[in-house]
């Protein structure tokens, strides 16, 4: 199960569900819908079980998938959508906020990935629909997930 927040990014969704690693390799994840409707989740991917031998190559694949989605979004493939990098993440972490203005209501999904101390890849995400801000900060969620991984 991939992190929430990537519903409109086909390349990243495909990467998370079939190429990083799978449950047979030890990948595990959870998603929760909060009382306000936000969706939060975390997934721990095991390197070597999928196409990528280590967390660094997994992070590079995530960045390439987001670049592909950003290019597709600029061409209008996803309606009116944007992807922006997230600042304030730990060193070597990657994170993006996707905004789909074509959704009704507007949907904002933030995702972040980083290598855990044991070499696994931790991915977290938050999806928020409508006005206002998400109730959970993805950078804080990543820090907590890395502590617990």
C-alpha cells in the first residue's frame, strides 16, 4: 500500500504499488481516515525486493516519477494540477505537495520519503480535500515514522 496523496500521479502510484517492493518482500503500510476527512498513511518499503536494490535508488525513482507527473500535469494530462517540493525535510529525504484544482473540492496531497536507519524506505502521505490546511504536517509525520521504523 502506498502513501496517500498520489491519487492523480499515475507514475508514482504505479511505482509504489508494483516496483518498489511488495508485501511478500516485507513491505507494510497503514492508512487512516481522520474525523475531519483527511487521509494519513505510512508505508515501509524493503529494498531489494522490487526493482531497486537500496533506498537511495528508490528515492531516485520517486523523484523521477514525480518529474514525469509534473511534466504530464503541465501538458494538462491531469487537468489543472501542480507538484511542488516540500522544504524542511531531513537530509536526503524527498517530498512533494500535489494540488489538483480540477477536483471538486480541491484536493491537496503531500508525500515524503526517507531512508530509515536500517536501510528501509519510509513513505508517508497526507491527503486533504476542500479549503484550509491538512490537519497533519507531512514533515512531522515523516519524523515520527522514521523514529518508529
